[in-house]
C-alpha cells in the first residue's frame, strides 16, 4: 500500500489490522490504539482520503490503496498542515492521546464540508472521543481551520 | 485485540466470490466493509476459517432507478447512501437513517448489505428496509432469488440467506405515502439503538424490540382503523418481546417504543 506517499511493501499475516501494520511494519507510531473496538477514533487515518478507524480495517483491505497518517500531513519542509496549526493555536488538546485521530477526522470532515457550523463540527467528530473531555478547544480549532480557508 | 487466524481471499467478481465461498464451506464468510464482522472476530464471537473479501466489487456499489424501483447495490457504503441525491429525493427515510449509523468513520466503511446480513435487531437499517417493503436480491450456487424483507430477518444474527449465498441488491418500491421519520434513542452516537422507530406514511417498524426488526402491526392496524396517531402509538409495544440488558429492562423499552412511535408519526405527518 502507499502510506503518506511512500510505497510500503510487506508480507504480513492475514489477520493483521491496518493500525498494527502502520505502527509495527511501517514504523509510523503516531496513530494510537485506543479502545480497539471501533469506538474512540484514536486510530483514525485516511483511506483513499476518507477517515476510517484503522483498528477495524485489515491491512489486506488497504492493500493497493492510499493511506494517510498524521505523519503525512506536514509538507516536505516540515511546515504543519493548517488543521495541525489550528489545533496548536487553539490548544485543541490536553493529554494529546486522541489528537492524531481528531486531526485526521477533522481533515476528512473539512474535505467533505469546508465550512461546517459548530453543530456540524460536533456531529462530524462524534466518532472521536477525548478522554480529557477537552472538546471545546477541539471544536474551536476545527472552526478556526475552516475559517482559515485552508482546511483541505 | 486481533482476530483468530483465518485465510484471507480476495474476490475479483461475484462469481469468484461465490466459488471461493463454496470452497471455504461452512466456515467461510464474506467480508464487505467489515464493520460488523471484524469487531465480532476480534471478540472471538465469530471465528471464520476463510474470509472472502468482496470489498473491491465496485459493481455492487450503486444507487439507481430500475423498473419503478430504487435499486441499491449491497456494497454501497452508509456514507454513499446518506449522500445519494436519488435516495435523498425518493427515499429520504433511508438516506437519513444511513446518515445516523455509527459515526463518519464507520459510515465510510460500513455497507448497507453488510448491515442487513448481520441481522442485528438493534441495527438501524434492518427496520428501515422492513418498513419500506424492500426486496433483497441474493446470488448463490443455485442462482438468483428475491427475498421479501419481511422474510429475511429470522433471528439474532440469522437471515434467510443460505450458506454461500451473497446479498447483492436491495430493491425498494416508491412509498405510497411521502411522510417519514426515523427515531433512535441512544446514549452516544456510536451506540446501538436502545429502541428505534422507522415510519413511512402509516407503516411503522421497530428497532431492538425483539430478536428481529419488527413491524408495529398493532399501530398500523389502529391507523388503518382511523385512530389518531397519538392513540395508535399507544399500541407500539403490543406483540413485541424486547430484550433486557444493561441499558434498559422490558418495561422501559416498551415505554420508549410508545414514545418514539408517537414522535415518529407526528414528524412523518408534518412531512406528508
């Protein structure tokens, strides 16, 4: 599969989950395993541009497809993605565990709806749980990223 | 958590999927989006020996008009059902309900066919398909056959599909009455409905009030007899056998059914 623009080729057991492939084979450990039950969204990555929970996708299902993790958002010069900048500026995190998933879910949300209302942001992120309950600043960050017109 | 070991096979066509499933025998399962099956496999509640991945059969992902019906390919994702212009215009109940399944990530992967063959009575779409009088099209070793939604759901995780049969299409007639509503009571977005109600005109189906989705027959009969919606809704729990679990006992589910059906009928009438 292609991960963050780079081909990653490996033979893995049939039952390998995408999140383990990303962390253990591709060595990209920013994607967290949270609940492991399709609930919390910490493992959210983009599969062909759409947010998915990588604990509930087999690596084999992503074979030949494009996967983007939070490591793949910054451009080649290390400049952060507008959504990352907005999370930074608005302090859209507390402990940071949910953040990679929140950021990826936000990128997908803004790709589908570049100018969401606050309510649309809250329902658009309903698949992501913040165990610190830091939702207010997260929502503020998403709205800031959308306002900046750079949410793509 | 990872699933127990299995052999992964990828089908390039419907015919290949059927023959791979036949070779796999009783312990083969089709894998579509995997959002019902993989969680069960991680919990070892499902332990198939062979997974036949049909997720790349793009010919089973569509929404189109077909001979007076709306035909939805079994591999159409909840996201695509929810955002279909054709469904939004012709079957807004289905489009809306698909947009309420799980959360955005789940809707990007989960498919309408997968959700129906999973046959969880707490699932949203089985009740919607039931209230819309849909027909389910299956292909198997013995050929193609059509199964009315009312005969498809046989019990918890059980459907009328034979081993090796693949659900390929859902065919839905245009509703006779336009008003619709979908009511779902949950604690969190991603939870299964504690109780839900799907309303299309004077037809009503219930989520999580038995081991299968159910038509609220007593409500429909009361409406047909001229009862006011609020009075008809009082019959919503008749003939049901709701489960008891950590979220609700039987009495509470019966109460929720009456309340949700009353709300659903009122909303459907406001849209008629």
